[in-house]
C-alpha cells in the first residue's frame, strides 16, 4: 500500500507501508540513525520516545529481533523509515522478523523511500516535525507536536532493587537503557532504580554509595523543577550522568544547554578524552548539548569532545566526585570503548567509602 512521509518544510516522499493492516497516521520529530546494525536496541531505547527514525543503512532487518538485546520492554519510536526491510529473519537467536515485531506493537514502517535524500534534507533543514500517512496531501496544522512530558511516560513509577553487590547505586530513571543497569550489576553493585522525580530525602534514606543519572528523551530544560534535587545529589554523593543525565547535571550547576540542528545518533562517533589523551568510538543518541562557554564559574571542565563538530561530550568537576558523558559508555548498539567510564565511577564510589558528605 502506498504511503507518504510529509516533512514540515514542505518536502514529501512516497513509499510503501510494510504492513497494510497497520497503516495509520503518525507524527513525530524525524531523526536519523547511522549505524549499520543495532536497530533492535534503537527501537527500544526510551530516548527515542515518539520520534520517527530513519535508518541510513539501506537494508534493515536481516537478523530479526531476539530476546537478548532489548533496552526496555517495548519499542518507543512513533514510526520507522527504511530503504528496504527484510521480511524474514536470518539468525539463530531470532524470535521475530522486524516487520512482525513492529506489527505486534502497531508501529508503522515505510519502505522503498529514498533515505539518502531524507537524511540530506534533515542535515540541511534540521530535525523537524513529520507525518507518516496514507494521504497524499495533508494540512499544515497536522504537524503540531506535543513535545513535553516524555520523561514521565518512560520513567519507572516505583522503586526497584536489583543485585546484592557491595556498592549501592541509586539509578535515577529518566528513561534508562537496560544495559546501564547491566553495566552496574557486572561491577558488583546493588542497584535501586527510582522515578525521575524522587525527592532527595527519599534517595538519601536508601543510603546510596553513588548516583547514576540516566539517559532519557526530550529537552532537559523541561525538567528544571528537579534541578535542585540533582544538585543536592551531586554535592552529597559520587555521581555519574549519562546523556540526558549529563545535561541535567550541567544545568543543575549553572551551565546552559542548546539544541543541535540534527543531533548525534549512531554507533560510530569519534570522541576525544583529554584526560587520557586518546580517541574512542562511541554510541550516541541526543539532540541537546552543553554549551562550553557556559561552564565558567560552574566548577565543571570539558573532558570529552566530539571530533565531528567539537561539541562537549563529557564533564569533570574541580571539587565534586562528578563525571558526566554525553555518549553512551554502555554502548548497545555500538562500540564499548568508553566502558571505562563505569570503572572510573566505581573508583569514585570506593574512594568516598560510603560517606554522605555535603560539599556545598
């Protein structure tokens, strides 16, 4: 069945809906992912909540969907666009084909679209509202999007504890990936996952040894109401911020964030670690970055830089045991060259030796 992708800048693309029975109109911010593999992790990453994802690799779906690589219990994207999708799955672990999995969750996929042209358009005009529909023509008011409240939709609603490790880490869930939890459990941690808006006193009562501020969707400035809690956590416990958690930590200490034109999404982004004087390849998924010029008087210093555009990819602090990264050290999908960030965090936890100490 014919389908159409309408971009808010007036450009239209024609394609085919992969599953006729599930054709429906969906809208969302359109973004692109440059990895050759990892579509299962992308679909189930809560940071992609309500976005339309364009996969740049021309053939998606060869190895199907398995039970091992989910980053959450369900997909979060609004829609999927590919040049070609394989309707079969060719891997011994596959439980579903990509099409069957999306069909199960009622997520439309548009195929036989010129994804190269779409990506060029996004790179020129920036990420923008888009609509997938069977209608050849739509009205301009169709593009209106409700962009707020995404974190509340994907954050756990209850406290949950995992593992019996020596170090107790509280993971503040803004839309965490399961592989972050796994990375902590593999490092002999007991992990308590708490909702994104949990009060400082409630977290303190858990007697954590450290704090992880997770990834998540949307604009970090929408969460200004919880910045005092984040600052209190930073000034009392060793803290690691990842992606949205990195941005929120920076905001809590007085820095500023801004939106990139089309963001960083892929499994092949080179990042410079100034401390170790080495370059790592990283997995990325974000639209917003910390403005380096706003770090003055925050005590933060840029440690990591994106070598494509020079944007800040991570911070350290002159006084607090705080480190943050914009990229995903847990990978999934992508390279795990940045996993030493978790090891450094655990070393900070060990050095603090369970003390609750207000630095400010």
